[in-house]
């Protein structure tokens, strides 16, 4: 018989992930569709003028149950081009741990998003969810 994770369990597991993992996020600039078998070397970190590097994901909200899944949200992450000469096309974000090992990647549905002086911001809204494959 499969294990069914109750709603309360889904919330607790997701909170443990969000609170227990050290996570950093950065935009990637190569045209890649993430796959479960990917490693960090397959992604090119953004390098537009003013790029501030990976940012910590350390302010997750407590998980809530929504549409049959546990969901946790983080305040939006923003990177800013400072008007310098280097632009980038951004295709998505990579989330890594403290050893820079890839935890997950997400392709932006708007990809590619250009970051340049006339469009100087790249914003990503982090959201993690968890559900039991064998729901009731």
C-alpha cells in the first residue's frame, strides 16, 4: 500500500524543507529547459552590469494548504542592471545549496527576458509546493 501524507504532514514537511535548507538563487542566462538529472555546470550564471550574485532564500512564509497542496512563498527576488554596458537574456533561475549544488531550476515562462538599462530589473517570485502523490 502507498503512503498517504495527510495535509498536516505535507505542511510540516514543506516547512522543514524551507526552514532547514540553506538556499541561494541566481538567474541563468543560457537557453536551457531544466531536467531532473541536471547539474549546476549546465547553467550559466547571469553577468549583466550591476549583477549582485546569488541571493539567499531565507524568508519563507509558513506553509498553507491551497488547492490540495502545501504551499510556501518567499518575498520576490530582484536583480538590477545598473546602466552599464553588459546586458543579458535571462531564461530562469537556479537554486543551490551552500556547496553550490543544484537543488532545482525553474525556466521563466516569459523566457528570454532581457535585462538592460531600459528594462533594468529581473524579478522572480519564489514558491515551493508539496503534495502527496497518493492523495485521499
